């Protein structure tokens, strides 16, 4: 998977396909958001929202599973 900037993509679409830009940009906005899970977890640990105990480990598993049962 490759992470891209949705805003940069929409700007490009608008320049290259000006007549169809509205529809394409709406499709981009409807797409799921992807992010670097390990980076998010690292930031949450740095900010003190996740600790290095059993509960913190469980939270990391839930986050890595995308909120599904881990």
C-alpha cells in the first residue's frame, strides 16, 4: 500500500480533468483514510495515552486490528 495526499491528488485531478473534477474529487473524499499505524501508536505513547502495561498492549492490538476484535 502507498500513502498519498488526498488534497494533492484532488488538485492534480482538477488540473488534468477540470470538467470531471467534481465527481472524481467526491470519490476521493469517500475513500477510507489510510495511515501509518506504528507512527500513530508511537505518538499516542509519547503523549501518554498508551502505557507499556497489559492494558496498553491490548490497546495496541486493537489499533493494529483496525478496531476489529484482536
